[in-house]
C-alpha cells in the first residue's frame, strides 16, 4: 500500500528540531516521506535559521519560534498556527533542557531553581502545549512525546532528568484521560535508548554510557535516530489508533541484555586483574 501510515496531507506540529542530528529532525524526515506537512516550532530565531538551512525551501514558511516556558509565547504560536492552517492532526513533543554543571553533581545537590526550570521546559511544556492546542488538534489526532528507555534506572550522569522524564510519562497518561472527555486524541510516549545527538552530548559522561550501551545491545550496534523516528511516525498515524496512554520502548534490546555473558566475563577478568595487581 502506497500510503500505509495514512499521513498524507496531515499537518503535524513538531517541537524540538535544533539541527540535522536532532531526533525531531529525523521524525520530520520520516513524516515528510509519508506525505505529511511538518510545522516546526523552535526556540529562537538563531535555531530557526539553522532549521531552514536543512529543510526544503518550500517548508521555510512552516518554521515558527516559541520559548515554551515564557508567558504568552505558546498562545501566540497557537494563534499563528490557527490563522495559517486552521487545524493540525498531531503534535510531536521533543523538548528537553537540563542544567548540567561541568563534571556533573550528586543528585542530592540539585538546586531547586535548576530542577524547576528543567521540569518546566522538559515536562510541563507538554501539558501547556496540549492545553493551548486542544481546539486545533483533530479529534482523532495523536500526540507523541519523547522519553528515555528507563527513567527508573539511576544513571548518575543523567541526574535530574530521569525523574523529570518519569513525570513526563505520567503526564502523558493523564492527558490521554483528560482529553478523552471531549475527543479521541491519543497521547503516547516513545522511550528511546541512547542516541547520539547534539543535546545528548551535553550530558556529563554521555559518550561513555553510549559506548557501553553499544556493547550491551544484542546486535552490537547503537540505536539510530531514524529507528526512533519510525516508531513516532507510526504512533502519530491512524494505523496506531488502538494505542493510547502507553510507553513504547525503542532501545534495540538494551533493556533485556545487561547480563550479557561476554560483558560479564570481561568485567570479572578486569576485576581479577586489578585484584592481582594490587596484591603483588
């Protein structure tokens, strides 16, 4: 079937494209290939110029700026989208911001201001976006947000973002319930494993975690942004109409393979070698 996803001509509002390495950018590529019309909301004019440089010229008019945490900007974006397009079919929420000091810090030392600002941009923005666009989104539409494969795993370098992502996932469920009172709009979470992006590079120790994950993944090859994007596109499409309030893990098998025999042998061998060296 030429249009299996049934997304042709459907308008999707995408929050979070920053450059060609962004997961949100890969989502837009998959959606465009499916015939969807992508509308881009980016943080500022500088990023808007960068995004226009990597999308097709005919899409340049579909780029808008909005700082989701600043008063009045979501309302202004809503009005611009309403005036230009009338309605939208779906929303992609791929926004995350965290205050990571150089070298990281223990979680218990997280300043309240840093936590609240990160929460506002990375989690509450989904609630605010849903509220502002509730009358513009198709009553059979779909909203997808991006989380991490396991927010309950205490990856110390990820710090404050893990509990914020956990809150984001719960918020998606509550939004699904809330919207069910007046529509059939679905809210789902794509919980992605480690993907190399510019944003991820700002996480202390990310590359070490990424290289470790690449060894644990059964295929011994890291997760790719397009693999995440493909699942997001499916959840946006009418083909996934029976999926609502769910988290779909996309990690290439990382989550079930932490006790890989080969890795265990290597770790134990290194441990025995260190013990022998310290005793000699």
